[in-house]
């Protein structure tokens, strides 16, 4: 069991959702004992066991489906019906374990610092990417990633529950980062880009001309329409928008003005 729980901790840190399957009741003969656990990871890898054989094969398939629907469920199995000759019955509890939310911040300037600080209070795991070595001292060592904005370490990005805020010190870097975010084959929950309405419009047009699809979860300009001006206010506006996304609640986003504004705005 210890290995299963350790693997869950690693998966959570790497941004992977999991489904934990636990034997909670056995009646009659069967291969499992109460307390047996199996962890099904988002990439299909499993750890532990609920008894093996046809029961475990069925449990893994059920775990896959429940993970896809982000659901938990209590299920009873007749071992004869699943193809085992034991004749007993086993009840399994399938528990959906979401990965911890990770906020990827591109740009360690004043706004990035304020956003990182407030995101920690909401329980986010924070990663700050910047190409300036001197920015390292402004963040906890485990949060800061020194990198080239032109070639991001996309293979290290979480595979789920990841939120993105792009706010570098250069418009071209912002565009370069966004291009990589949209093409790195990661399923981000939220992508936010800081900037004026005109900058965002030009960026979108450039990406579309390159054949890059603009997803519905791109929030640009980033943040809520609350008139934010200071780094702290901008951070609050961004996190308010992010909360609306993961709570699935409608919010008054700045991006809504992109469609309403005139071409010269």
C-alpha cells in the first residue's frame, strides 16, 4: 500500500489525475482481501493490485472510464460473471483523485511575482519561467525555471490541471510563448495572455495565419474586467478569472471586450 500512495504523490506532483481502487468488502471465495489497493494513473499505468485475474482487468477498465468522467463510484462484482471460478463477490471503491492545480507563469516581473504569491494562497503549485538569471532570487528555488522563451521545456509541463499565465517583459516573447503553449500537445485548463486589445488581436491574427487554432480557453486580454492597474490588482483579476474557470462559473472577462472593440482600439 505504501508504494501505491507514494506513486499517487508523485503523480499529483507531476499533474496527473488518478483513480484509486480499494477493496472494501469480500463475500465468499476470491483473490482479494479488504484493503488491497490499485492506483490507475492518467497515462494508463497501474500500481498495486485488487487481486489480479479477470477481476483486476475489469476493475482497470472501469477505472479508466471513471477517470475520464472524473467520477467516484462504489461497485460490486460477482466473480463468476467476470470470468473467475471463485464464486465470491467483491466490492470495490473507485475514488477519483484529481492532480493538484499547477499555475505556469511566464515572466517573473512585478505582475508575475504578485500572481505567484497569491496563487500559493489558493493552493496552486507554482512554476515561474524566465530567461533572466537575476529573477531567480525572487522566487522559491523549487518554483523558478531559468529557460529560453524561444525553446520552452514543454516536455516537463503537467499533463492535466495546468493553468497558464503569459506575462513576459517583451511582446515578441509573449507571442513566442503562446505559440508553443498552443502547439505542445498539452490539455491546459486555462491560458491567459496579458496585453492590450490591439496586441491580442494582432497576436491572434498572426497565429491563425500560421494555421494555429485558437482554443476557447484562451483568455486574452487576461483577467477580469475590474479596472486592475497595480501588479496586485492584476493578480487578483487573473486569479478571479481562473477560479471562475475551475468552478465553472460565468465571469466578466476582459477578453469579452475583444469582440466588442473597434479594429482601431
